[in-house]
């Protein structure tokens, strides 16, 4: 059986848009959907008198019931299940990432708590994490941030696969500074060197999906600013994260972290594994 798309739900409005994105993606891929909530797991309480006791439901159960109802209203063909797990939301989500096709979270940038959960999950998850900030245009391209690191190849593989499934193209964006590569010679020579970084990163993914249209944007500039602007015309922004870290190693690539807060479209943060 296919791994499920796991969507984290809570009582915040951000959760609704993440659920809608996850439902659409599960239907598109024809894979199961798992609704995950970190919250109350207390047993149901019996109230009333007599042989027929009315059982009250916890707020977590009501929240999950509502999410399941949304799934059934949007697409009855999706295989949906749910889990209410005790623990801190980030830790629960990270634990499930080994069994998930992808994790989907909502974050419109208003809540520091949600932002911190998203940062920790994307830093340590063992699968791609989608941070949904808005409803994307299905006709727009996939924008891929490329920095030449090994994790960029994993991000490229995800971006091309997603683009192939959604019948769109990939716009690979690489930003640089004149001193960032030890290349002798003039500015054109440096441009060619940086272009090679991009083409080498994309090679395997493009070979796997040769029919996906792709273009390259290699420019001098600040990656955060350029990708933020590119996200305004994208259905998904794909970036990599640098390492999973231990207890003290929760550092996410600064560009990835910035995009979680500022991108106009959903952001896919892809680990190197």
C-alpha cells in the first residue's frame, strides 16, 4: 500500500488551507490521507443516567471528526484515516515522517508557535514537508531553489516529479555573488561556472522526466529576495534543507526558513535522504 500524505490539523485557521491542499494532492496521486492531531487522548466520558449513557467527545476528537467530514465532502474516493497522538506537535509530526509520503502543515506566518513547529519539523523530518500559506494557481510553474549542494539534487528530483504529475514546468533559480566561486577570469566566466552548477544539479532529475519543460534563472542577488519574488508566480516553491541535526542541531538553511515565512505560494522543504 502506498505511503499516506500526512496532514497536521489543529484549531488554527492555517490548518484549513493545509487540509484542502492535502486533500487535492492525495486525490491527484491516488494515495491515502492521514489526518494527524497532537492533543488529548483521554477516554470518552460517560454523562447522564440510565441504561443509555451519552458519551461526550474531546475537543481533539471533534476537531478530527470535522476534518474527516471536510475530506468526505471534497472527495469521497480518498481513503482517509486519523490519529490523535499525545506529545508536542513537532515531535509527533517528526515521528510520523518516516512513514509518510509527505507531511503537510499550514502556516500563514501569523503565529510564532506555528512558525516554530514548522521550522523544527522541516529541519528533522525524514520526508518532504509542505508548508501551505495560500491557495496556489495550478497553471503556474514549480520554482526550484538551487544552491549546488547535495540536497539540491533531492529537491530537484521532487520538483521535477511534482511538475510531471501536475503537467507544468520547472523554473530553476540560482542566485550568487561574484566572489562565491573560486573562478578566475571575468564576469562572463563566473556566469558560466554558476550555470554549470545548475545544469549539473538538474541533470538526473531532467533525465527522469525529459518531457518536463525547464528553464534556468542564474542571477547575482540575494536568494531570499529572488525566491520570494519568484514565488508570486509559482504553484509550488521547492527548496532543500541542510541536515537533520540532533538535540542542538535544529538549524534549517536560512533561505528555506525565510521562505516558510515570506513565500506567496506553498513551500516544499525536501531533505537529502
